């Protein structure tokens, strides 16, 4: 059954309405594919929930499904994308007519705004690009939602150049549309207009507020355009195919090495709550964790009240050892993001360690512990590490051998039996000497040596990667490609 | 089973009547919770009105609010029920020698000697109640299990007495600040509602509704400035309650138009960290150099 055949929303959403249930189960399968943990009970709840909420009320419907299926806010974005794909063809205001003709869609942009020629989209296709730009400006100025939606459609029809069956992703069309609209220019235009409108000069504060307001509206417009493109793609290719191409990993599953800029921003946002949760969990574990060793003296003393029978064993106060951490991180281009996140995480929970020292290298090596001392903003410190640390020796290509050499020479004596050394990097040595004997020496002196590699395990020891050689001198070598794996490792460390 | 609410819109209206401005999501999920008879797990940053939502829903349904404040170390005897040991002891002493032991034993574990705690109280209530389990994330993972039976079956099992089943399905709200991940078992039993910072319009309306004497212009400005501040990368973004405090302060100071100077002077009400305040002030200040001089004079 293809979904696109069903035009118009079904009346209500009764139990006998099997197409809806079919659609819903397909939807849930897709959610699971995208990595959301949807249990059977939640599935049943969702099925029951939709009998109470008419599908025509799309927002309420979305929230109803969301509340039963998504129990973690960071998964909401992924849910939203899947929802858009599966249900975007439903609900009257979103119906899509006559796409193939390239004509303006006959959707109703609500009551026409004053100054706009005859609300209908058909009229718009006769406009020149200049007129269109002007209308866009006006709609943004007044924050006219209905008009913006109509304009977004028109822009997609006009600029995206979508052809049925063309195997191009939505981002390509989005890029083409946005390039033609020149939204940065529009923002400046709006600011100029706002300056002109106000009787006196705008104070910087007011200017800032205006700018935020307009950026917000432009962001809305972008989302409209994106949604429009998605709707058209779904109409063209069908639901399942689209869901597959649009599938986005959850923030904790995003690969450090291949994250897009947008995903990076999400990751940065995700790391804050993550570190907080981790810190709370570790602190609790420490407090409740284990008992200390038997306190013999105390036990004997208490045995007096039982006539000398040691009935109530007493334990010493637990003193769990706090490890001393040395992080040695490769911050060359390919793995920089990974090093950044790991440093961030380690410092965020530095209270769990007796001491944290960090070193970064590319082909030279530099200690960066000082950047983190007395700094409240870890993010800022990490940024400084990337810009200020002196890590280039010859040519700025990773040279693990030389970096280890410098480390051993300058800081080798600080490695002691309490120290845990963590090396971060992909061990792509650009065919330099490996100097793995140094790692062996370090392992002898240190409590533990771990290696974290952000590359997929399948790529290890291919090309110039020599992680296998190094890992013989490590207690553990771990693949850490995303936040989930990173979190798991750090927890184990403590 | 009869329901408390007619439709989603009705909820939104009556919540607005109780001075709580709900958006589509909130009202829809409250409606759904009523229909499905499921608890709502409300999560979100501090100070966005999670607890207030439960209180307002209690108000509009005319239910008595039974509140369980969670904290680390909360246990069965504080959350569910406890036997009144002192009274039991008295009962044994008062009985004298001639009475039959088995009779006393039966008597000891009867309702007379049971001390109800919030969870049991909510279950046994005859009148309409609304159970609010506040800050669930402060419980330890093991203690969370205490809640499971209540949340799914609306009953409490007491070994000596048997199972106490709810006379009526109460509305249940759980709130969490997300300081830790709640267990799957708990989440599965609840509808999930994430309350985020409100959007511009809603925040403006909230300010209008909650701050007496504020005019529309000031409310609009306050909401806009707060939104801009939230876009900065801060340790702690201003919450709704802090927005309200700020708006009240501005009204009290007789400021009807916020400029950089007054925003700087009162930023400490909105933001609670030195670094955050510095950052915001830097963003909004007119000419940073002049400002320093202004402050000195």
C-alpha cells in the first residue's frame, strides 16, 4: 500500500480505520530504524492515543504521538523529521496540488495580506523576481505567516528546479532556493528599513533586538522552504524512500569525524547535559558504591555488647582511589573534533580525578593544563587549546613517534604508578617512525594506558594507521566514534 | 469511565483562566493523559512552570493536590506507608494477659495502625485528587521502582493488608529537571511532556498575565530581550520565573522603556552567574567604554 494514494484525511481516526494503523506501524518501524527506542507498550499507547486525537489537527496529532513514543528530548528532532515525512501529506492546509506542472500551487495562503495581490498562488507565478523579493521583504517585515508560507512555496517552485525522479537530496534543492533568495541581503535590507522607520537612531540594544527578531523570521522562512521541498520529494518518491534518505542519527550517535556543521552544533549542545548527568551519576556511585575494608578494632569493640561475639561487623570508611589522568591528544585536522569533545568531557568531571593534565600534539607536543586551570568555561579553554597551543614541529602532519618522544623526554618522569594515560588519536602516522618503545616504557611506569580511536574498527591498521602496533602496549584500545561510546568509556574510567 | 475534559481547547481556556498559559502541546498532552488514564512525566529546564502546571490542573479540575517531594534517600516509609509502631506497642501492652494472641496480631495490622504517606493517600482518597511527584530525578534508581506499581496499576500492595486499589484514577504528574536519565520502566509508563522556554508571544502573554501593572510595550521588550539573552551561550539561561522577577523589578523601579543602562543595572535579577552577566552586558551595552564611566559617577 502506498500512502500517497490516500488523498484527504480520513474522518476522525476510529479503530476500524486500518489505513491509519498501517501508516502508524510503518512510522514506528521507521522510528526504530532511526535509533529511537520504541517499546511495544509505547507502540500500543500511540495506537490508542490516535483514536482520541483527529489526524486533521496536525499539531495536536504530532504532540500526541510524540508524548507516547519519544521519551527523551534530544530525540525530538529525529522524531520530527520522520513525522514530517510520514504525515506531511495530510491535513488540508498542507495538501499539495498540481506540482508536476510547475504552476504555482493552489494552496490557500489564508486571508490575503493587505498589499498582496490576490492571495492565490497562481497569481504569484506571474510576478517578476524583483516583485517577489519585495513581497518577501514585506511579509518578513510584518511577520505575516500565511504570506511567508505561500512565498516559500513559490520560491521552491521557481528556484529549486526540482525534477521528478532526479536522484538528488533535499539539501541540494534547499541550497539552490536559498542562493536565489539571498537571505543575508534580505536581513540587511530589513535592518535598513527598520532604521529608516524609527524616528530616532536605533540604540545598539534596539538594533540587536530587531536583528534577532528578523533572523528568527528568516529562520521560519527557511523551515517553510525545507518543509515544502520535503513534501515535494515525498510526493515524488514515496514515503519509505524519503524516510531512508532523510534519516538522521541521534545526537549521541553522530560520528565525530564526519559531523556536519549543524550536527557539530547539536553535539556541542548535547555535551552539556551529558557531562552534568555523568557527574551526578559518578558522584552518587562514589558515595554509595562500596564499603571499605573490615575495621577489626571497631568490630571487636562492638562485640562487647554481644558478649564478645563479633555479630556486627564494622567497616572502615571507604576511600576509593582517585586516579590521576594524563590526556595526550592528537589535534590534527581529522581528529580535532574528537579531541575537543573528549577534553571537554574529562575536564567537566575532573572532580572525580585527583589530577588531570592534558597534552596536545600534531607533530610537536605542548602541555595545555594551564588553559583549563581556574577557568569556568571549559568550552573557551578548549577553544584556546586549538588556537594557542604550540604543536607544530616540522610540517603540521601528525607524527605520533616524535610527539611521544617529546612527551617522554619532558614529562616522562611525571608518569607514576597512580597515573592513567589516555591517548586520543587515529594513529595515522604519515609513515613516520612509530617509536612504540616509548609507549611500552610509559606502560611500565603508569597504572594504565588506554588508547581511544575515533575511526571505525574496520579502518584500523589500513593505510598509514598503526594503531595495532601501539595497542600491544595499551591496557585497552577502544573505538570511540560518538558521544555514546565516549560516555561509556569515561564511566568505566572512574 | 467519565472524563474530566471535553476537548483540548477547553483545557487551554480553563488553564488560561487559572493564569497558566498553555501551548498546544501542553494542553493536548493533558487531554490525552485524561483519556488514556496515564501519568504525565514533565521534563524541562528549571523554572519553566512544570510544578505550576500540576497545580493549575488541580485548580481547574477542583482536585486536591497531593504532593510528594522527592529527595535522595526517600524510602518506602516516607513515600508509601508506615506502620505506627508506637501505637502497636501500646495496643499490645493494653491487652493484658488473658487476651488471645492471634486476635491481637490480626488487630495490629489493621488500617487503624497504618500511617498513610502521599502515594497511598492519593490512591485511597475518596475525593478527586491530583498526585504530584516532584523532582523524580532526585530519587535513586532503585527507589524509582517504588513508583512503578502506582503508575501503571494505580494500586499499592501492602503485604499485611493486601492490595489497595484506587477508587478513582487520579491524575498523576511527575516532574524532572533531567539531572539524570530516568529508567526505561518509569518512562514507559508515562506520557512524556517536555516544557521548554516559551516562544516570544507566549512569554509576552505570561508576563502580561502575571505581572500587575506592566504595559504591553514593556512586556514585549522584556520578552524580546530575554529571548536574545537565551541565544547567548550561557551557563544558565534565564527561566520564566526569572523573567517575571525582572519584569516586576522594572515595574517597581518605574522603568517603562528598557535601555542598555537599565538592562545592565538589573541584569543580576535575570542571570545568576558573574560570567553570564558580563557576557550579556557586553552584548547589549551601548558603548562599553562610556558605560564604565557612567557607573563610576
